[in-house]
C-alpha cells in the first residue's frame, strides 16, 4: 500500500526493551494472524513491574505484561496479547483521555475501559481467539443491562467504544434537570460497572506519561488508520486471521473533528467582524514608517488609515428548544463551549427558551453562565415551532444564531441573514426533515 511504512522485522523491533514474558505469544500471534502480527510490531512490549498484580495492561502505545501473564495457558497468552494489540491499534488510551476532557467530572474511566474491552473481545472471539475467562463482551454487556433488541443489533454492528459508552451510561430520557439527570447517569454508571465486574473486568488501560499527546489526536489516529488498513490487507491476502474473515472493525480510530471544535470554528468565523477604514486616524504601521522616515530624513510614506470594527459588539443568540432530547452532561458541555466563545470574543450572549412559543429570554454574562444555562427550566411537553424564535432572533441582529433542538417542528418562511447552526443530538441529526437553511451540527460523540 503506497505511503504506508512497512512494520519492522520482529528481530529488529525498534523498542528500548522487549518483553520476555510475551515472546512466545507474540511469535505465535504473528504465525496465526498476519494482521495482528503486523500491528504488534508497531506496539511497544515491556515486562511489567513485579509488584503489579494485573496480568497485562496498555499505556498509550506500550503493552506491559505482568508476572501473572506467564501463568496463563499458551493459547490464552496469545489471545490476551491480541487483546492489547487491538487496544493500541484502536487508540483506546488516547480516546479515553479525550473523552475525559470532553465530559469532565461526568466521565467514568473504568466504564470506558470496560466498553473498549467488550468491543475488542467480541472482535477476537469472532476471529476464533481464546481469551482468559470470564471475558466481557458487547453481547453479554448489553444483554445483562437489558438493552432493547434493536439497540443490541446496532451495538454489535455500528458502535465504536465512544458511542457504546454514551449509549450505556448517559441519560437518553430527555430530562433537562441537571441534578436528576446526573443522578440517573450515576445510577446507569453503577449498573454498567456492576455488570462489568461480574464478568471479570479489571482496569487495563492507562495514559502514557512518557509521550506528549497530540491535542487533536488527528495525526496519531491517521497513522493507526493507515497501519490497520495495511495489516488487514496483509491478513486478507494470507487468508488467515481477522483480515481473512473480513470483519467490519467499527472501532477503527477515525480522523474526525469533535463537535466542540466544529462549533468553535463556525462561531469564531462568524464573530470575526468586518473592519472599516477610519481616515480620521493613521494606522500604527504608518506611524512607525513615518517616524523612521523623519529620522532618516527620507520621503514620508503614503498615508495609511486606521481600521475600526463594523459594529461595536458582536452578538451570539442561542435558542434552547425545551422539548429537545439532550441529556444534562451534553447540555453542560454545550453551554460551556458557547460561554467560552462569548467571553473570548467579548460578544453579547442572548438565550431564547422556546417550544411552540417563546417562553423566556435573557442576556447572560459573568463567570456563572454555564450554571445559568443548565438551570433553565425545560418543560419537556408540547410541540416545537421555530417560527417565533427565528423572528425574535432576527430582531436582535445577531452575528450568529445557534439553536439546540431535535429539529421536530415547522421552520417558517423567514430566513435569517446571519449564519445558523442547528445543534442536534446524534439521533436527530439523521432525520430526513432537514432545515431549509443553516448547518446541522451533530452533538453525537
């Protein structure tokens, strides 16, 4: 495959140290599954500290094998080594850290670890690998939690670790009360944790303190996407292993921009105000050139006018649909993003709460904007109409209009002249009734 570096030869592995405990398992892995064998050559392998009672764990791109790893049967050693190779290839450590930064105190690292384990184990069992028992799987996890059948099928074929974590842990009931939704989220997290522990789960993902992570993660994820494509092609050509099965690895690291980054880019672009020429004042650059010309006794430069902003204060208008199906943690994250953008741009932040009618309006400022937004009363009953909220927003002459909604309502005939962002839950983003204008921004993970 052009543009993709081939993996190093096993004997020339470019690592500071190489695990002696896993030498047999890695050799057998390369013999039995060319795809996983190739991926293993891009991972670090080290013998773990004898004081750690874990069998094996992954930190960044390095797999550590504890003393208990040697106690496993040979076929289980191969399966566990493959398990951690996929943890590295799917970038689960860095993705866990990214999810922590996005969800803050609402994030449960051990539960994310269990969802990542479930996807990896499901993949390996389908490929015929043996794993130490008991082994947590997607099938058993969602079965024990009594997830509806349609969601089970979706989880097995369409969800990656991030989406499975959100599905199992976070509230989808549509409650807007932050305290009650947080309690419900904590209850769901406790049920997931109990189910995972019953299946023998133990924490095997850590951050790698020896490397400085890429803030966006895009470079690292792009590299591993290429390596996975290369490895799977090797497996397909050999006719053995996961590559030969043609498994759809939904948990491949994807080079995507989180919705927070998209929102920041769109809003910042809209708040970049046009600057007008002001011939009453000279530009600072002209003052410097004119001063230098006087000192050098040369000709003065041509006059350059200063510039001024087209309007004194930019304005962000946020419409909050009280019937929208968005959980409290995501509402809090959304509010934090908008509040930060308003502070950095020194923009006025107007919030319009609506359903079929406009229910309330407020101009928010100060350090507690996030608390003010998340404390707003959401009725959660009745229908939705965008007609009146669009009229009120247009009257405010905003720089940008952001509407947090599920898109279930009439849009009306009025089209705002400013940019419009429809921020919607992931489920609503796939609805066929797209708005006639503006851009849809999915708040899915």
